[in-house]
């Protein structure tokens, strides 16, 4: 005989369900996706996750500018450290590739956030 589900008989089961709802709400709130209906008991969790994600947002434009500045500075430093022109040129080419890769990652991340 199947008995109806009872919270009293399975308090751990309801805790798991509540934790799953809160965890899922935090995840979608951080992504600013699928808000719960106004007044829903999960709404404060969604809003808190959204506020936290907004507060931790990174200005990728500033990261891009810093990388471009660092690229120029690294080239200047190599040229005044007594390296030959060939060494500076080779180092510059390697650095340009590394900075290009880093800038491409920043640009791809900026496109993914939009």
C-alpha cells in the first residue's frame, strides 16, 4: 500500500528540495536569467545573486587597455636591457603573439557577456 508523502516522515528529503531550489535560483540570478515571479519566495535569492554578479563584474575594456599598455612597456623594457636588435625583435614577436592571444580571450569573453 502506497502512503501519501509526508514531510514528517522525510524531513531530509524536503531539505534537499529546498536546497536545490535555492541553488538553482542563485545560479540563474547570477546570470540574470529567468527571474521568479514577483513576490515568489525565491525572488530574494535571485535578486541577491544578481546584485552580487553585478558588483563583481569586470570592465573588460579596462583589461584590454591594460594589456595594450603592458605590451608597449614590455617592448620598451626589452630594448633598454642591453639585448641585441635581433633578440629584441624576436622577443617582441613572441610578446605580440602572447598579447594577441590574451586580447583575443578578452574580446571573446566580452562578446559572450553581451
